């Protein structure tokens, strides 16, 4: 279970860079990136929960394990969000945007995520999860409270920092693979692990996409080509490698070394094979080029089949089948996301930002305006 938790973390850095070069759809880019970010957070909490089952006598109680997982994940997320909101209020009312305080303003903005990390680690939670949500909140609220000069500096600084960290991680992985002691006595375990992660990812991606499409209108559904690209993008990278390296110290009798060797093999194979063939895969699936092609296709199909969609809606209202009730609940859940957007626009943004007029204008200009923040990896990496 520890191995399953750590190997579930996807790290499609190579795939996303190829997405950016080939000009794939913004929605596909956001799907792959968002899934990998949340997978990392869940994988860390799952791994810690599974490790606690081995070291604590109470770990045999399944209910306590679930409670420990929720405590770790929700606690880390709450501490990260709390620190992010505090930073937004500080930069809103401290008036640090004057000319002679730009350096102090930038330094404080960079140090707040580190404070979130240390706070979570100090109280026994996950610092990585905490810093993740701190970055998301600070990008949404705190960043708009900075002066123009500080915004430009911090954006470039985090972009540079993320590029250096990415290069360092791959260099460190290469050195550690050569230095760390490997265990090749379980080749069958490595082989079947590679087979099963491909099967499990297919079951995960296609089933979740099917459920999501039940709740979405036709022009917002995830196309089959996007689902296949999402399945193909399941590389394992830095997070799985780091947790596998930790398992060497957590598990005795060579079990940790076996997990480390299996994870290293999976990381190398997925990065080289999947990363090297991503361009060919995208061309075969025809998902490169015009980013609005699928939206236009679905809108055209919806307009041409207007009678059919109306007939379907009539059957949906009249019938009381289990499927229709399930779809109704999914649609209600989807509407709640728009309610959160209204809450953010009407209450959270005015409270935590000083540029209320600009933020309101940006959120009401067009429904596609929010997607502009995902146009390049530079903006995305500020989240981290």
C-alpha cells in the first residue's frame, strides 16, 4: 500500500513542455497540470498514512487510518490557505508598494511560502501540501496587492527558481540512481508494477472523465482524444522518486530498496519512452493546432441536433431512472462551482485584494478570461 501510494504521483513535466511547444489546447494543458499537482498532495498524505500503519499499533484500525489521512491532508491544506490569506491582508494594508520598499515587499512575498512550509512541518503536517495551497492563494489574492515592479520581479524570480529546481531534481535523480544501492532480486515485481500502473491509470482516467461528462453540457465535455492524451501523460517523476527514497529508511529487510529500484525503473522508462514519444502521440490524436477546434465542433453538433437535445431533455424530466437522478446530482454539484465563483468575486476578492475594480472587471469580461492564466508555464509555476 505504501508503494501504491507513492507510485500514484504523476509528474508530467516533460509532457507539459512539449504541450507548450506544439501549441496544444489550453484546457488539455490545464487538465494534465492540475491532475499532477493534486496527485502529488494526495500521494504524500496517503504515503504517510500507510507508513503510520506499520509503526503504530493503532494503524490496524482502518477508521483511524482514514482519520489520520484526513488530518494530514486537511490540516496541511488549511495551514497553507491560512498563511496565504494572512499574507494577502498584510500586503493589502501594510502599504509596502512605495518606491524605497520594493525590495522588502518582494522579499516578504518570497518568504511567506517558506514560512508556510516550516509551520506545517513544525506541527507534524506536510509542508509540501501546505506550500502548494499557499502558492495558489497568494497567486489569486496576494499577487494583485503587490506594486507593478514587485509583480514583475516575483514572477520572473519564481519562473527562474522553478526552472533551476526542475533541472536540479533531474540531476539529483541521476546521481542518486548511480550512488544508492539497488535491489534487482524481484524483476517480476518491477515488470508487473509497470503493467498494473498503465491499467490502473486507464481505469482512473476514463471512468472519471465519463462521470464528468455526465454533468457537463456537450460543448464542455472532455473529448475522447483528450482522455487518451491524459492517460498517456501519466509519467512518474520527482515526487514518486522522493517518496521511494524515503521508503529505504522507512522499511527494513531490503523492502525499501526493492521499492526504490522498482520506482526508479518506472521513472526512467516513463520519462524516456512516454516523454520521447509524446510529440508523435499528440499528432496521432490530432490535438495540436487550433485550441478552439473541439469547442466549435461540439457547439456545431449541439446546434445541428437541437431537436434531439430537446427530446433528451424531455425524457430526462419524465423518467425517474437511476441514471437520470445521478446526472441530476452531478449537475447540481457542477452548479456549486459557479456559486463559489460568485462568492469569490463578491466577498473574498474585495476583502483580500486592494484592486477590486480591476478584479471584478477581469472576472466579468468573458467566461474565457480565466483561462488566460494557463497560457504558459511561467504563470503556472508561480502557483508553486
